[in-house]
């Protein structure tokens, strides 16, 4: 891999390297335990609230996939990282993982490779318009609510097929699969149990929509047991975040 000369090599770089290696160890061990190939798992490093310099450091450590959850912060970071790294081999792929307001969809469609948090038809239309305006194809996951309370994000499991069909029919978007967040206070193994069935049902309608985005710092092992293909890990790699306002 070509590493730009501008990459920092400092105490923070070493801290990130150590934490990243520990998470990769956890992923490898969990994959071994579940009989899965770690090479088939994408580690999305969630950099929200952390500076663009950390994304540049992570790129230097071989991180290809970066996740953000607020458009304003993400858009600025995308521009700063692009200025530091250019569009070459070290440039990361951006994932949008947070609740997305419709009026921010156009901006997100300009930089995100995969939007994990698609949860309503109006957002599908807005992302599609943004993707077409940018001349890009934007991948989308249907966010599924696992606690039966869509107020906390995601659609009920029975509503997944209809929203998936809308994404698949929207020019500029590509349906890639499903995403879920384990509800607080519930055993993640139990919470993630419906995921394989939801994935299989989606695949009968949409061949190739095989992404399962699930698992964060505290529950990635449970998610890998339930078929996660994409992990979204922040704290375990970057350290504690300042509380979100
Ligand atoms: C912040 C966030 C993560 C990362 O959580 P950690 O516990 O810091 O690993 C994952 N997914 C979503 C949707 C998030 O908002």
C-alpha cells in the first residue's frame, strides 16, 4: 500500500494501531468460533466526534472503511481527508450510519458509498435524487428495528420488504442489505437472533443484497455469530467520545 508522506507518526498513531490490532484480534477469534472467514467481514471504523487527522492516521494503518453519523461533521471531514490523502489508494470509503434528515440526503449522497440507516420512503427518494445529481451510485441498507419501537430508528421487520423494493426501484441507489443496532439492555445474542432470517428473506427477493451491518464495540462477537458482514466499531478503536449534544 502506498502511504502518503504526510501521514502522522505520533503517540496517537501508536494508540490507534494498538487498539485496532486488538479489535482485529477479537474479530478473528469470533470468526474462528463461528466458522466464518474474517476476510469476508468489513470493519467500519466509526470516527464520529474524532478529528479528520484520526481518519488520516487510520488510513495509514490500512483502514479502508470509515463511518460517520452526522452530515455536517462528515462532510467537513471528507473534505479534510481528501485534502490530506488525495483520491489515491489510501483514500477511505465513507459509510453513513446515523439518523439522516431528508434535507441532508443530497449532501450524504455526494460522498457516502453505503448509507446504513435508510428507514423511510421519503429518504429513499431524496437519496436517489442526490445520487443522480452527483452522478454516483449509492448503496443502501434498510435499518431494521429489533425492539419493536421504530421511534428509536429502523422499520419493523415486517416492513423491510416494502422499503427494500423502493430502494431497488430508485435510480441511483443500490439495495445492499440490512442494518441493525442492538437495543439497550437486551442480550445481544438474543437481539440479533432475527438477523439471519431477515437476510435470507431479503435475498429471496433481491439477489446480492447480502450485507448485514450489525455489531459495535460491545457486541461485535454476538453480531458475527448472527451473520454480520459489516461491523461498526468506534469506541474500542478511537477511545471514548465526548457526550453527544
Ligand atoms: C456510534 C455508533 C456506532 C459505534 O459505536 P461504538 O460503541 O463506539 O463502537 C455504531 N453504530 C452506530 C449506528 C453508531 O451511531
